[in-house]
């Protein structure tokens, strides 16, 4: 009986350590795929709108929320993808094609953002048509 319990305890520890490794790899995936840097960019953009003397405290306070958000995102990725899939995604984002995807996606996003800004009046008139 004691041996059976010991086996279950050891197996339980094995599964827990595997889950932790997966979460560590998921955090790595979020870094290499640019997710965490997007959060940093958003925080910096908001911070830049504040007086200089408030920026450091703002970033510190918001970082608490960002950390919670990233941890939740890590849990979601860990549940949705196998360890092997996470490792393959990391490998992809570190590859020349993955790096190009990140670069081009950023450029395309900037172009589309500019397009939206340029046509904001047109978009607002369509929205107002349905909400007024």
C-alpha cells in the first residue's frame, strides 16, 4: 500500500513539473512572438501622455495588471497547446520566416492604423447612421 501511494505521489510530481515547464515555455513563446513587447508598447504610449514625474509610478502600477494578464494568457496557451506544439511555435518565431512575419505584421498594422485614421470621418458617419 505504501508503495502504491509513493508511486502516485511521484507521478503527481512528474505531472506538476511538466506543467510548470510548459508554462515557462509558453512565457518564452509570448516573448518571441512579440506579445509581451506589445503590452510594453501600450504601457509606454499611455505613460508618454503623463507628466514625467508620474510615469514611473504609472508603469509600476500598470505592470501589476499586465503581469496578471500575461499569467492568464500563459494558462490559456498551456491549456490549448501541447508542449510539443509550444516548442514548435517558439522554433517558428525564432526562424527567419517567423521574424519576417512579426516585422511585416507590425508594418501592415501601422499602415492599416494610418488608413483608419485617414478615413475616420467616413467610419464615424456609418457608425452614427446606426446608433443615432
